[in-house]
C-alpha cells in the first residue's frame, strides 16, 4: 500500500562539506590518535575541547568516546564506589542507569512530573532515605526542571550534580547554556543527538581536580600536557598515579568532523525549533492530544516531540501507533513494557534493584515520542502532524 509519508525518521542530514575536508586531512596525515603529534601542534581533539568548553562557558572540557562514557567517567572522577547510591530520573535512556551500574553503584530512580522532569519532592525524600551524595540529572528528551531551584538545593545540601545533556546540547535555562549548572556536565555526539560523529561525547567542569582525574581516567597516559582546556599541571601531579586508565579517548577523525558542526549548532537548533513549532501547533488543536508544557525559562531544542494520547488503554495506544506507521509516521510509545529500539521503560532495567515509580508509570502510560530529523522539510512536518491528527480523530 502506498504510504502518505515516505522519509526515514532515523535519517540525519549529511555532514557539511567542511567536515569531509577536515576528515580527509586527518586521514591523509594518518595521525588519528589524539596524542600523536608532530612538533608542538595541537590536535583536532584538543582544539575541539577548547571550542566546545567555551561554547558552554566552561574552562575545562574532555572529549571522550560516548555520552555514556562521559557520565561513568564523571562518576569515577567523583570517587563513586561500588554499592554507593546514585539518584537519577526514572524517565531517561538506558545509558544513564548503565553508566551508574558500570561502577557497581546503585541507581536510585526518582519520579518525574507532568512536565517530564525530575520530581523535586520525591528527589529530596530519596536523598534522605538513601544518604546518596550524587544526582545524575537527565534532561530527557530536552525537558529541563527549574535549574535555578535545583542548583540551589544541590549547593545547600552538598549534593554533587552531574548533568546529562544528551538531548539539550544548544539549549538554555534562563539564558545559561544547558550543562552550565552541573559540577560535571556530560554531552553525547552520537548520530541521533545534536552533533554527529557516530559515537562520541564530552564532559565539562569548572573543577580542576575533577578535570585532572577525568583526564587520567580517560586514558591520557602521561600526555595530559597536550590538552588545551585543562587545569594547571600541578593538579595532575596529585592524580596521575591514583586513577586507573579506563580508555575512552576521542580520536582526531571524529574531532575533525565535529568542529565544523559545532559552528553550525545554533542554526541547526533554530531549524529544529521551526519544525517543532509547526508540529506542536497542529497537534495542539486536537482534543485527544495533550502536549507537554514548556516553561518560559527554557530555550529548548525541538529535535523530538512528546505528547499524550488521551485514551484509556495500552492496546488503543498500540493501535494508534500501528495506524500511523501504516501511513509512514514512526512514533515510539514511552510507556511500553517491552523495550523497543532505543526506548525502554525503567522497569525493564532488571540489573538494578527493583523499584516502583507509580506516578512516572502513569505519565508514561500514554506518552508518545517522535523524532524530528533535519532531513524533514517544513512541509514534511505539516504533513506528518496532519496525519497524526487525522488518526487521532478516528479514535473519537
Ligand atoms: C544518547 C543518550 C545518552 C548517551 O548516549 P551515548 O550513546 O552513550 O553517547 C545519555 N543520556 C540520554 C538521555 C541519551 O539519550
């Protein structure tokens, strides 16, 4: 049967010409390893770290192999030990509890609110119950809680805040770049995020000791002086022999293709939001569709959209998804008990201590998610939203 929409929801834009040229240069000289230099050159990786760090207003930045690696590296640098409780949102992607569990630490799941952000009351209660010292705050699907309020709570109670900005690179809260609050903040440059190097990530901080430890942990051997966005060398003297090498360095090829993309990030974010607003406006007019509130302080990046389908049963949600799919529209059900593709509900992470987050479960029970790749035109977005609305109308 002919579909109404034929483009792929997982096809990103091709990389810019400048990225191809920069990649060829690295491939031709062959020095892909970040510490492989001639004379006193600074490598693509070291320069990218400086550029990314300054783009989010942070002095220290480390480029690594993935967003998940950045989170686990941050936790190691914060001296998280096996068995330590670490709080995180119940609504996030699998690499987040995965990073915590990779250290043998215990993910403690915190409920979310209707805005899809961490529930601060539940968080405070769980900090009391567990004596945890660390929060890995996931800005899942680009939704941020009140960062000024959260930051104050963390400073007040000596909670170490690690921000997971996989979906908020380029976003802001109250004018501050996302990732500007965390003691350590982590980003991903995996293909489906806002910069694309296939795999990759960053960790940023203002803290000299954390940065020195993270750099040693990432596998810098004794070449940390070849970094630019680094603290003074005296900080490495304290840590260089005390942290294991858990190799996770970025290489110069990925850094080379990322640098031109970083320059374009702002205009890409605008392009995402243009598409997001078109879809949001059309969906918002339908009574069976419930949109997520976006607070005024939040300048988000609309690289995906979430909405509630106001029906009572999971089987109706499934039917709606399959009707949309037949017409070429790919939606993900965030409340699905069975993990599918990239999406999994918290209770499918069976390697962690079983925990119930009943309010989160209710919120996710009819929550749908759709990617908005920039390979879609504005009229594609209009068409997609109209199809979704037509299918919703058929339910009533
Ligand atoms: C993608 C993602 C990460 C990290 O992903 P990597 O694939 O390890 O780069 C972390 N958190 C969230 C919410 C993500 O979506």
